[in-house]
């Protein structure tokens, strides 16, 4: 192992610090090459100086907490900078619809189980008897439909239609002469009877008990009979009302339609319906006698299994409405607010373990061959001048970086210190690598 002279080591560190300041000021691309040339002129080229690099402290890993089910945000329990433990609730969703989904899935499962149980039930003799009776009724109904209307049914329908039309025509024609003569005669007889009853009552009208006499009762009866006969005469002598004619015509047409329909029976639709009813009854009876089909049983079992899966998924969704911290750490970001909608698979909180830090430095191309994975480095942090941390090379990225105008390679270090008090992500630092025999 070679011993490094203070002058040369100081020059390397000085170059690193100057480069860091240029990077922070944004002028490194313009002056980095000139500064390096000047340093090369003041410090003789030698392999005795240690390799070094400037970079920033960063988090080793950021964990984005994703919500597994969408919904309306109910509560947000954390803010940026809060420290949380694994399992702490970070965000909760409104669970009303999720609870309804669980209830619906439970009912679907119960329905599927009942259907499966029904298929497995033993068929009772009474059920078979009822199915046989239904089949017989369907056969008899088909026979009746195929036979069509009987002569008696046709005759009754024809008579009903003829009577309805006759009544309509009679009402439309009005009263005949004989009907009017008979109505007048009836009215005259009622008038005479009324006059005779009036004369009989007049003879005793002076008596105190005249109101309770037989003559009084006869006069009342004669008066009522006359008024009734007079109303009948008026109705007979007047032409039929329009409403009465319309009602009689409607009755006639209805009776005629019934007759026409009866004469056309059986229709194709009636035959098809009767045959379908018989086929359905026979199929139900055959199925009952044979018992449940293997395919039907398997389909019912699959429905139960599917319902179980659906129920479990709804319960998981309800549980996922409370978003919990997957690890202990510090809250770096919160991307949701109460009352707003959050979609499934979206990031709601970002967490990080502030104790697991790393550092990425840029090492000059001429020094990269002098370092290797596992090699130690002394890390000096600009914000903590009184502390020196120990870093170990974790990765050497074999792709050069020329963003600063110099050819450098990114090297990642992990910290080996038990305590990293005060060290925060974003701090700038310089790493001076410890030389090893193998590196030399």
C-alpha cells in the first residue's frame, strides 16, 4: 500500500469541492475543463493521490403506497413529515357502497346455495303426481283447442249476435204505430182511473179522517200509476237517444266479433300455445322422474363457487378502504384530500425510511479503474463539517456522464455508520476512496 502525501491529497479534495460548487451554481459546464487543467498544472500527475467524487445524499428507496380500490376519500390521517409505524392507517375511503356490495354478494351466495340444495332434494311422490296431473290437463286443453267450437257454442253465439242486431235496428227505427196506440191507450186508462179516484176522494174530503181513508189511498195509487204510464208513453213516443243508439251498436259489434272469432277457432297461435304448454308439462314430469342432470348440478356448484369468490373480493375491497402503512418511515408526499375521488391503483402517500440513505458521486474517468465494489470511502458532508461518514461502494455504473463537460462515471455508495444523525437527503458531500492493494 502506498502512502499519500498531504499536498496531493489536498489538491484532489480541492478539485472535488470546487467542482461541487460549480455544479451547485450551474456554471460547471463552462469552467470545469479549465479548472481541471489548472489543477493539473499545479499538481503533478501521479497515481499516488486517492480517487474521489462529489455528489448528493439521497434516499435508498421511496415507497409509493397505492390504494387498491377506488372511491371517495373520507379521511387523511397523515401530513408530510409525519413519522408512521407499519400498519398505521394513512387514508380511509367512504365505505357505504362497499358495504352494500358485500351484502349483495352474501345474498347472491345464499341464492346459489339454495338452488344447489333444491337440485339435490329427493323428489316426493306428491310432486310427481302433481306433475302428472298438469300433463293430463295440458293434453285435455290441446284436444279442446284442436276440436274447435261445438255446434251449441256456435248456435249460441249466432243467436246472441242476431238478438243484438235486432235490438239495435229496433231502437234505430223508433216505435211502431201499434206501440204508439197501445201507449196512448194505457195512458188514457191511467188518466180515467185517476179521475175516478179523485171524485171518490172529493166526496169525503170534508171529513176529519179523510186522509186515512181508503179513498185517499186509492187516489195516491192512481196518481203514481198515471205518472209511470205517462213517463212510459213519453219514452215510447220520443226518438231514441244518441247514447242509447251507440250503446246498442257497440253491443251488436261485440256480439258479432265474438261470433267471428269463434268461427275461426282454433287459430295458429292457440294451437301453438296449447302444444307448448303440453311440451313444458311433459318435460317437467320427465325431469322430475329422472332426477337432476349432472350438468345442472355442476353448473349450480360453479355458481356457488363463483359467488364465494365474489363475496371474498367484496370483503377484501371493504378491508382495502383503510389504506395502511406497509412499513415504518416518514411521509414524503400526500396526493389525496377528503371528499375527492381516488381511483384504484393510484398513489395516495409516499413513504421512506430516513435511516436508509445512499450517495451517488461522479468519479473522473482516470480514477474509475482505481476503485471497485466493496471499497470504502470517507464521506465529508458540506452541511456537517465536523463529521466524517463511512461509505462502501455498492455499484459502479459503466455508463459515462458528460453533463458537466467532464467524463465521469456515477458510483453509488451505501453508508456503513451505525448512526447518521443530521444526515438528510439532498445534502452535498465528497467521497475520498480508501486505496486497497487490489485497487492499486
